[in-house]
C-alpha cells in the first residue's frame, strides 16, 4: 500500500484568518475559480507523491533528523503571484525582512532526506507559497495578483515539520483531504 504525501509547515489559525479576510471578497468576485478552502492552506516544502510503507518509515527517520537540526522559523504571508494562468498564490517569506534563506534551507534539507530514501522530488528552486485558487485556461489572474501584492500579514513561528497525507476526492465537495500523518518539532540541537 502507498500513501500520497507531502511535507509542509502549517501556518497558525490567526495567520490564515488574516489572509482569509483579504481573500474572501475576491472569492465572491471570481466564483469561477476553484478556491482552496482556508483550512486546507499549508506551506508545502516538497511534494512526495505515492510512497510505499517501507519508504514512509525510512522517510520518517530522515525527516525527524531534519527537524532536529532546524530551529523554528519566523515567517509571514506577504504578496502574491501566479503560476501561469492556472494557480493564484500568496507568498510566504521570512518575517519582515523578506529573508527566505531559512525556509529555502529547510525545503532543501527535506528534499535531500526524501532523495536519500529513493523518493523523486522537484529540483527547481523552492518558492514558498500558499495556493489560494486554481483557474481554467484563459482566466486572467493578474488583477487578483495586483490586489493581493501589497498584503503583508503578521509574522508567526513555524515550530513543527509535518508529513501530510493527501487523499484526493475525500474532502468536502470532493476536494483533496489533507491529514497530518506525522510531525516533528523544529528544534535545533546543539
């Protein structure tokens, strides 16, 4: 048996509600987009795809090591962008300074742990974001990006690394259901 998995950080409820207050009017204006439910927003570090149980067990050991070697990270939701005309996202970066190196280092460490277990992962540079909506071909997301570009949320601490199982069609409205499978505190050991 295999599980469809990804590794993520979970923003706290307050950060999600703050972003949702800005996104809610856009949902009403653009009902043709497939909007991601607020409670499903997460910061993916790497998508793993289908992983068999023996590999999940090895991966858990590697991710525990990664978490033990990384301290908590202060982050903030800031700005917005799009991937082509298909995906609207809100950016996530390091606190107010915009320094996303700790986040990129964590994502790179997670990817290395996955590769060490034989899991193929993306090699393109990491870009921290929360997926807000998906559109059909031909939808112009640029006006939404422009409206969200100036948003900067309150900072928050990412304190845990999550291995999340994604079950397609198991959520409300046949959306994907994301359930934490395991998690580890980010605590740099000296």
